[in-house]
C-alpha cells in the first residue's frame, strides 16, 4: 500500500511539474528578459548578459534566506502563471469548438455543400466529415461523430454514451482518457500564447513567441481531436451492438434503444 501511494505521489508530482512549473518558469524567464531589455534594446544580447550578471552578483551577496525566498517566489510565480493559464483553457476550448460566429459556420457549410454537389469527396472531407454546424474544423470534427453514428446506427450518442462507457473494458477507457488528456494538454499549450502576448506589450519578441506557441498548439489540438474523435466513433462501432444485445434488442433497432435510453424525454 505504501508503495502504491508513493508511486501515486510521484506521478502527481511529475504531472504538476510538467503542467504548471516548467511552462511557468519558461514564461517568467521570458518576462524577465523582456523587463531587462524592453523594446529599445529588444535583441541586445550583450546588454542582457551584463544585466543578468549584475542581478546574479547582487543575489549572490544576499543571505541564504533571501536567496531561498527568491527561489520560492519564482516557483510560486510559475505555478500562479500556470494556474491562470489552466483557468483560461475552457475559453480556449470554446474558441476551438467554434459555436460562434454563426456566419463562419454558414460559410463552411456552403463550401461543404458545393464540394458535395460536385462530387469532390476529398475536398468535402477536408472541410468536415459531416455537414458543418460549427465555425471551426475542430468543432465540426467532434460534432461529426454524433452525425455519423446517428446516420449509420440511429444512435443518439448523448443518451448512449454513459451506457457504452459501462461496457468498455479498462484498456478502452484508458485509451479514451489518454486521448482526452492529450487534447486538453494541447489546448493548454495554445492558451500559453495569451500571457506571452501580454509580455509583448513591453518586449516585442514575445509576440513572435506567442504566435509560435499558438501555431504549435493549434496543430497539436487538431491532431489530438482527430484521434479522440476516431476513438469515440470506434467505441460505437465496436460496442453498440453488444450494448443493444444486452438489452435484448438487435442493433437495427437503434431508434428503439435510443428511445428506451431517453425514457420518454
């Protein structure tokens, strides 16, 4: 039991460091460089080295207690920055899901319909795998899962999902959790562009960093969402029949099973 809790504590510590401390330290380092150089000397490496040398020399003359306080302040600052970013992640998720603006969703749908009518399947599928209802590719990729399984099996994924989860084995659940965690981590990466953009107000190279972080995060989110959506659809493909049989109904009566799950609502 002690070994179990020890391993659990180790894993939690590793996750805490990877999600909060390390990105926060990198951000604080960027903010410190920006504060030392400013716009006027944004790329002056010689000035940076001289000023960092002065700061470290001054810190070296301080008592050990003061040095420990500085280290604690850096750690707390990095954690605080990480917590702020984590708090902003739901906003980033909503941006990726693309419920707004409506005009962008309508524009994507018109492009999708034109490609579909012309028989350009590859172009249509690059836009979305089902008729677009969101302003973003990511939002439509997740929404397409519900459309596709409903078209194929008459499955309402919202009412089926809790029951499907119960018939999944541990490995299937672990795969879904890992894919979801990867998508959330990618969203967190994207969200770090916000504090870097703030630093860009007084040190312009931070804007370049913010753009790079946003692009990397966007690419990661698309890849992670693609994997997650494929897994969600695969769960229905593999386990919907089993769930229906356990209820004593064949898969072809998906509408009846859905009605039973909804319980008249």
